[in-house]
């Protein structure tokens, strides 16, 4: 495992609360247990007002689901439990810095705070490297590894027009 230098990432806090430590310890414990259960070394806990709402672990391989990352699984579980698609006021404790997909999902879910243990550089050190995704987003469409094609916009816009005109829509 390659360990990167501390100056390569966000400075680690040491002034966290006992509550923060308790929930981060749970996320870390979930990540360790999940390795023994055939999943990836990632765990997450979603908390609101000091109460644990839901947990999640990485189940990509066991579930044959590339989106079954710990944070996404925790978001799904929390939203189902709360009966909402918004996690306002929630904090997520993740054993590792969220990947681009998970980070996007956390923004869409509206969490107020993201706390993590391992860094993306630590993950890269054990071959969980997401830097290629960031690199791809910076490229012109014609240069991306996955070919992107745009067509039938006029037809596709009809659903957007229908949504725009809908008076009882729930915006998100």
C-alpha cells in the first residue's frame, strides 16, 4: 500500500467531538467487517441530530452493482427510512473520502457535512483510483474514453416541456 504525504490532501482535523469519533469509528468498523463479507473496504453512517439514521457498505462485487458504494447505499437506506429524497441536516461519516459518484449523490441528497477517514490518495494506494474520472470530465467530448453522442434533442425536450408546465411537480 502506497501512503501519500500529508501535504497532498486536506489537513486532518484533530478537534473532532466524541460524537464524531463514535460515528466515524462505526463507519470504519463497517468497512473492516465488509471486507470479510466479500465487499470493498468502505463503510458509511448517516446521522441527524446525534441519531444514526442509516448505514451502508460497499457491495459492488456481491451485488454486481457498480453504484453500490457505501455512501450511495447509506443514502438509499436513509432516504427510505425517512421517507424523503432529501437529507437536510444530515452528516455522513465515511471510512474514505467519497468518490466522484458518491460526492455528487451527497450533494444531490443535500447533506450538510461530509466527514471521512481515509483519503482518495489512500484509496488510490490500494488500487481504488478515481482520478481518471476527474480527468475525463476535463476533456472535450471527442477525446473521452467513452464515446458520447447527442441526438433527438427536439424529441427529448417534450418531457422537459411537460415537466416545466406541470403545476404539481416536486422540485429537487
